[in-house]
C-alpha cells in the first residue's frame, strides 16, 4: 500500500506545482469566493455552463498544497459533466472526506488521491474548499433559475 500512497502524494504535488485550470474565465456563468478562516486558504472559482454542462472552469487563490491541488483535481474532473453529475461528484467527495464511503476513481478522477487527507481532520476543510465553493455556486444558480421561471 505504501507504493500507492507514494503515487498519490506525487499526484497531489503535481497538481499543486502545475495546477490545471488556474486563472479566471472571462464572462463566466457564475463566480464564487470561498475561504477557510482556520488556515487562511482563499479561493476564487469561475465557471462557464452551456446546455446544463460545465464547459470550463478556472480557479485562483492562495493556500496550502492540499487546497490548491484539490481545486486543480476538481477542475479536471468536472469539465464536460452536467450540473447534476457534478453535484453527485461533489457529494461523493464530501462523503469520502468524512469517511462515509471509499473514493471511487471513476467518479473523482485524480481527486481519489486526496482520500488519505480524511485521516487528518484539520486538513479536510482544505481539501473540501473548492468543492464546497463549486456546490455553493451551482446551488445558487439553480435557485435563481427556479425563481426566474
């Protein structure tokens, strides 16, 4: 198992050092800011949606390697999926972080490497930061759409 843990650590470091989808989108469908006051992690997420599908995402901010790698992994995992599929992915990741289920690579992609973070309760919020930001943005958008009907 140590070999797999080493591989996962390398994957986390790779996403931290070379984040995917880093930056900010012009004309996003929505943007959301989230921070973790316990450790100072800050995140800004911009998302573009077309035909109920995530077509692009970008993130920026400062924080620890776990929060930044998690944002990168999440971004890679969700592009091309419908908003309903993404909400399922977010809930699965939340359950993984709270040790309710085992991580499913088919659902989370590279983010499966973050499962070991759930052994460190102080770091769970770091891993969840981007996922909860995205959920907040999606839920707000859904509510606004329903109110506009």
